[in-house]
C-alpha cells in the first residue's frame, strides 16, 4: 500500500540521500512539502516525481535538480495537452 504522505526521513531512506538534501530540494522549490501540525510531509505525488527524477539521473547522467526540472516540464506539458483534449 502506498502512503499518502511521507516524512523527510522516510524520503531520505527510500532514495538513499540525506535529510539535509531533502530539505535543500524543498528550499530551492524542487520538492513542495505540506505542513501539518508544524511537521513537514511530502505527498505521494512528490515522492513519485522524485522517483522518476532519480531514474533519470542514472539513465541520462543529469543532476538531481536538472532531472526534477525535466519531470516538472513533462508533467506541465502533459497537463496542458489533457486540458486541450
């Protein structure tokens, strides 16, 4: 079962990155956290986006920031296409 929200620590463990890197990705706007009861969480959509980006990093030798930006661009294009259909 897929959780609806993940903590920064869960994301760090899942992707083998540091909690500080998760925080940095949030600070620069590449991940968009949800704040509940003064705690930071990330939606399953954010985790999926990071998963796709990590795979892109490995396949295309991009930085994680570049890969996340590419994923965002593709999702925006797909969203526009679906709204026009």
